[in-house]
C-alpha cells in the first residue's frame, strides 16, 4: 500500500509505537487535523460577489456537439458516444494537430445539482452566500482539500458544484478531522471515527461500504452536520479530473474529440444506487460547454511510425475507445 502525507505519518507512528511496545494514547488521533478560517463576504462588495459567481475551478473551453446512446433498449446498461468541439484547447504538439491517436481528454466533472442541494440543506448553508478562505489559516491544512484549492471569493453552491469531491468514500483524513471537530459537540461520534483512521484498521472497509458518499455519512451520522463551513472545507478533498481515451483520429476530426463512455451505475444488494461522477455528468449533458484538457499518452500507447507495420489491438483496460481512433488513423 502506498502512503503519503498525513497517512504516511500515521503509518510511521503506529509502527514505531508498536515496535517499542507502546500504545496510542486514548482519544488521540495519529492523523493531524486543522480547520481553515472562513470569512463571509458582505453583499455590498460587488467586486468579490461578481468574482464568486465566476469561480468554477477552470474555464469552459470545450462543447458537446453530439451525445447519443449506443446500447440497445432493455440492455440495462448505458454507453454514450460523445463528440466535442476541442478547437479552443491547447494543442499537444507543434505539428498542426491538436492531439494524436491514442491520447486522452481530461474532463472536469460537476456534481449533480440534487446532491449539492442535499448536502447544503443538511449543513444549513445558504447556497448563494459568498466566502473567502483566510490564506494564513492554511498552514496545517491538506493541499488537496477544498480550503487549499479555492482561490479568492466563491459561492457555497459553486464550491459544492465545481470543487468538492462529494461522490468519493470518506477518507481516513476526513474522519480524523470530523472526530477532532466533533470531540466536544458529539463525543460518541468522535469515538466511533477515531479507531477507523489508522492505516491498519480492520473496520474501515466495512465502514466505507455502509458510508460510500458524504450524503450517506450525513444520513448515518447526523452529528456530522454540525460542522462549520471552514471545517468542512478542510476535511473534504477537491474534485479530480477524469481521463478518457480519445476515440477518434485528428486526421479524420482535426478539431473534434470523440469519447466512448460507459456510464457507471452500481446497484447494491440492499437497493442503494450509485452513479459514476464523470460518466453520469457526461450522460446527462446533451449539449453543454465543459472544462477539459488534452493529455498526451507520451508515446507509450500509439501507432507505429511506419503504417505498413501490422498491429494487434487488445482492449486490456482501455476498452475500445483508443482503437477506434487507431482504425480511423490507418484508414
């Protein structure tokens, strides 16, 4: 298991104490926690309120031109063929092509509005309110947190829609901060979370299975809703872009990128349903601008320079998407 940051520190101290026959002090966390300071902006400050409306973790620079279903009715599955105008994206090379067959398109997804409203309602936040994070309070805050990722003023709804990772399972770092912040308001909840933050916790996988998203954690532990905005921003991670293989060739589509997206939809035995963040976002957007970037495959996954060299195409983890681009390239 690869560890980094706070979890690496926790892993070190757990093993060091164990080696010398020592135990972790009761009600102490081995994962450091901190809370950022939040300053709410008065509506009379028109400049900051205007900037807050435009805070979206990147610019809209691509547009969906076509979005159609590939699966037959009744299949129980969804696979989307999506074509995007990428003419405004930064080219990956100087040869006149925006990309090469086999390259990737990174898409920055957005959270479902229903999820955003539910999370905000549970915390009692006003979606249109504007805040800033005090940079002097970020010294001990994770650089992957919302607090460290939002620059300048931002609305609560934009923070939850464009920045917050609301679909991933709770992390040990998140539970550590929750435990620290709830130690006085809800000590029983804090005591439940503390044993889960250790890297060798046997209970953590079962806990995540029952609390797969922040919404489920809020439902099962209403005490979590007592957190202030600054505590939430420090505990929750920032959303990461999703990378898709481009299913087209620039020789056939010089200013477009095609994607073949399998929509993730998990249904558990107990009836709970979970949708993939990026795939469901793309599936529900028939025509919309989005935030994207081209990423090179760094020649590790591309066609031979000589077009006479035969190739065998095996969809080992990549799916059919890049090979569709290879076929277009050869044609």
